[in-house]
């Protein structure tokens, strides 16, 4: 019984020791290898450093505008507002704009002299517009002999809402404008917008065209 | 009363002073590796090349607008260089330079989306702004705000939800969405016995999204809304929208 146990232990010990010695041998061989066979190609792998450039990105453009708006049937009035744009690429931008004006009187109100169609608060005309713009005709404008300013003729297509005569109207706005970069970060805008919405204020429902011409100044940041 | 006004003025003045302070900050300098780099007169591909700098010249990066970077040479000449040319430059330490901007990989890897959408909500017009955050390329968390403009009533709709994009790497991929939020409706003043109401809503949606370029998506979506009204029956409303999406 005892001898059997010893035999088993010795066998187990031999089994453990033998592969160990084989590993040790293999390791010795590996160490000896470079001396006998020098490596032909030495891998020259170097870690690549990549640095994100710290540049001031200026894709936002914000500013104000003043102008005149012709509110259909209600004459032309002074309009002012603000705009915020984000330039996605050199061609495409998104623009949110708001504006406010006060409608005048219809010819009927002027001639009749008495009947007022709208109260003062109802004459307030405010709108917002979310648009996609396309810089269709980029170029340069020359001012004098030695000054060139980058410019762009752009078109916008937008949707929004107009509050007029105490009611909100879904409005589609088409626009075209000229942007002139006076310095790297200040731009002048001259633009025309047509705000179109359905109105049933004077009886039948009809599509009204409300043309706006504006002059604005914006800053890129 | 005066104190907030003074604080505001001070804030405005400090903002006005800020740009020169920014400009004074040390601009990143890079070493040109291409045979030459073109400096254009404006930030666009159509502007004429006014000047070129040779390999090994050092240029300073001043400002970036979309894909164009304004640079200054050591002689003081300034011009706009495209992002792709700057990606083949090295810093003075020999590190590669990365300039912010989308790459073709952004289609599947982007995190944020912003969308302008318009369409029809149960007969009313919709103007909406939507945002999404991609947890994975195929799972989006979405939030949207819509202005509803109808013939008889106007309203606002706000919702949050999730969407699953089936094959985000395809050029055109279908998606499904689920979400919930609030709907506030105010009937027009001309209607009698009308009152404003605000109800919670839930929606299930189905849509298609297609990449226009490496930066833009066009999305069309149908949503079926259930409005949990305080009346006996819930209301069901269909919404169809198309949207223009930019991803960051």
C-alpha cells in the first residue's frame, strides 16, 4: 500500500518535472537563437502622435436687421428683428430668424375714416422662421482699388409662424440675399424675404404675400 | 434697480473687449508636409489662390469656418486653406494635426443630430425642431418640439422618445420610434365655447432616413399619436413629416 502510494507520487513528480525541464530547454534555445541567426528586418514601429488643432471655429452667425415689410392689404411698415445662423459647410446653412412690425391701415379704413378692422394689439405683426440656406453664388466684391471682400448670394427656404390679427398662421418664407464679409467675422446682409400665409381676415381665405427688404449686420463666432 | 443694469453693461463691455484678448492667444503653428499648400482669398473652393507655401514652411492657424482655416505665413501673408491640406501637416513637435470636421466615418459614428422638420399633424401644419443622441449607431434618444398651426386651433407638442435604426451604415435605412410627451391645444379665438387643453400623448412611428452627404440626413417619418384626453375617448392623430438633419 505504502509502496503503491510512493510510486504514484514519484510518477506524478516526474510528470511535473519533465515538461518543466522541456520548457527550460526551449527557453535556452530561444535565447541562443539571435546569436546564431540575426533578424533581417527590424520592426521600427513608432507610436504616432496626433494633436487636435486648437483653432477658433466660427460657424455661428448672429445679428440684427432693420427694413421694411409690405403686409398685404395693410401697407408697408418698419420691421426689425434678429437672426441666428449655423454654417454646416461653405454651401449650406440653417437660419432661425424673428421679426416684428406693426401693420398700417387698409385703404378701406383710410377712405371710410371710421371702421377699424383691427385693434392696436391685433396690428402687431411678429414672425419666426426656421430656414435652410444655400450659398449659391459665392464671390468677391471690390471696394475701391485695394480692398476685396468675400461675398455670397444666398437663397433660403423656411417654415415658421406669423402672429397677425390675433392669430398664428403657418408661414412659408422664401428669401434671397447678399452677404458681404466686411472683416473676417463681421458681415453685412441685404436680403429680401417673402412670407406667405393663408389669411381669411378680409372674408375669403387667400394666400397673402408679405415682402420684406432688410439690411442687417451679423457677427461670426 | 440700477445694479443689474450696471452688471449688464459690464458684461457687454467685457464681451466687446474679449475678441482682442482671444486674438492675442498663441495660434497653433504647423509645418507643411505637402509639396505646397494653397492660400485662397476667401473661405470657399471658388476663391482664387493668392499665394502658396512650400513644404517645411511654418504656418499659423488663426480661425476656422466650416472646412476652411485661415492661416498666416511667417512673412505675414494670410489666406484660407482647406482642412484636407492641413491634415497632412505636422506640429513643431512632429505630431500629426487633426482639424475638427466630419469624415466619411461620421455616418455611422456620429453622436448628435439636429433636425428641422415640417409636415402635417392631423390636418394642421407642423414646424418642428428635433434633436437626437446616438447611444449606439442604431439606438437614438430623441427629443422634439413642434409648433402646430391649424385652421381652427394652434398648439405646441413636446415629446421625448427612442428610435431604432435598422441598418445605420446603409445609405437609406428604415427606423421605428416610440415616445411620449405633452400636447397643448388652443382653439382659435373665433370659435365659441372653446377652451385650451393640455393632454399627455404617446406615439409610435415609422420612417426612412437617407444620407445626402457625409453630414446631412433627410428623414421622412409617420407617427401615430394617441392623445390621452380627459373625455371618454382617447383621440388618435396621424403625423407626417419630412426633416433636414445635420449630424455632429
